[in-house]
């Protein structure tokens, strides 16, 4: 997990894998699940509580983390067309296989009649939003078409097998833009720019972000670009920050208060996601917390957890509400019981699905060996 293979300009060895970033990804995925379960907006907006209920900030963190991880993975390879074709294909496969596995699970639940999106009891009406899903034939053929093509190139929220997978199209597209960006830097010999020039990429990211009303989809690259900046800062200075806990507490408190006051939006999330990722990659004490066993386990299951939780809500979650209503359980107790049961099943299912991730990574290692990519001397 933490093999070292090069040295940063800050004097420390560059990690092969950042455990703390895995922990951050796992925590962010858990926040998405919790936020999607509870529908009570007034409660979810309260200071401090909203940090654990805001589903938009974790998605921004995922995108920034992708910028860090993909830049890190590309560091020791010669940037050419051969590498670009491998990188895009590998990214597609990495996203495809877990989506395919969960789409097939949804098709099986649908065929068994266990998708219960049209039978919600009145006392749990706050979950009405989930009744819009799976109002189409969730057949095996549709699952295959969705997994291989639609989710990446023609996503339709009315025909989605995995509602949170709307992020896969921007993920693949922005990943491709990042790879092209890295090739451009390499060709222009700008990939070793001194740290003092890195802040110039921040206004570039802002400009890219504000193309969102002009060029569809390109603005997602801004998140990846900020991830690139965070990673390059790490290469330049290493893990240097010793008061990171206080810094991230301040950042999260500011984000919570702004959310409570109604100051929110995609640009705000970009700013705070970039700050959070940069603090984590730069801070010894934050890394020590996020690299513990619990967060590492959450990081390991984060991708399947992110994908599988809404299908479980629309099947087991609905079934639980129907059952709890039939035995006349008080609504407040019912919400708590269903949350505990459904969250436990989501975590368990995600853990079982990690074998899909392991198989995917093994496949990608074989693909990388077949491509015989050219390596460069590590920075």
C-alpha cells in the first residue's frame, strides 16, 4: 500500500499509493449514502450536521481526487499516443466493470419484483423522490447497453440503472482531458515547472469552470486540474503541514456555515473540495487519522458503495418501510430502524463487491503489461 519509488522536491519519498486519500474517498462515499437516505432538508441544513449530509461536496472531492490519482499514476510514463490510448481504455474499463456488476444486480432485483418504487407508505412520503426510478424495463439487455454505452455517452436519468452513476460520463470525459493536458505539458516541457508557477493553473481552472454555460461538460475538468495542482504541490513540498487538523476544522466550519446561510453551489464546492484534498495530502496529522483501518476499509469499498446504495434504497429500503408500516411502528422509530438496516446492508454489499474491483485491477495490470508502455526516470 505504501511502497516508495521516487523522491519529492520536499525531500521525502513519493508514495506508490496514498492511504489517506483512500480514507478521504471512503468518508466522502459514506457521506453521500447518509445524505441520500435522509430527506429532511431543514435538519440537513443545520451547521455541523450539513457536513455529514451534503452530497454535493463529496462528489466534488471525488473529481479532485481523480485529478490527483490519475496524475500520480501517469508520472513515470512517457506521454505519447500509445500511453494515451492505454490510459483512456484503462479508465473506461476501471469504471465499466463495477457498473456492469451492479447493473446486473439491479436487473435481477427487477426480475424478482423486489424493486418497489411504486409502493411507498404515506407516513414515509419524504422518500417520494425514489419513486421516479426504475419506471422502465430493467432487463438484462438494457443493463448491458446501459453499462457499456449509455452511462458514459448517452446518460438518461429516466432510464438509469444506477442513479449516482451520472458522474461516470464527466469522470471519463474529464479524465481524457487530463491525459491530453499531461501530454501537452510533456510536449511543451512544462511538466517540471518550478512550484512558483503552479498558482498560474488555479485561474486556468477557474476559467475552465466558467465554461459550464458555454461548452457542455468541459467545466468538470476544472476539478481534475485542481487535483493536478494539489499533487504537484505535494511533489514540490512533500507532507509538510503539522497543524492540518486545525486547518481542516476551520475549512469545514466555514463550509458548514456558508451552506447554512445559503451560500452554496458548484463553484463553492470546487473551492472547498480543492482545499480539503490539498490539506489532506499535505498534512501529517490528517493523514494519520484517515489512514486508520476504518477509513481504509471505507476507501476500499467506496466505489461499489457509491454505486450500489440507491438500488438498495429502492428495493430493501422500500420493503423495510412497507414492513414497518404494516406492523404500525412509529414513523420516527421506523426511519431510524430502516437507516440502520439499510446502511448495514449497503456496507456489506459494497464489501462483497470489492472482489469485482480486485478483478478489474488484475485485468488492468495485464493490459498494462501487454501495452509495454515506455517508462521515464521518476521525478
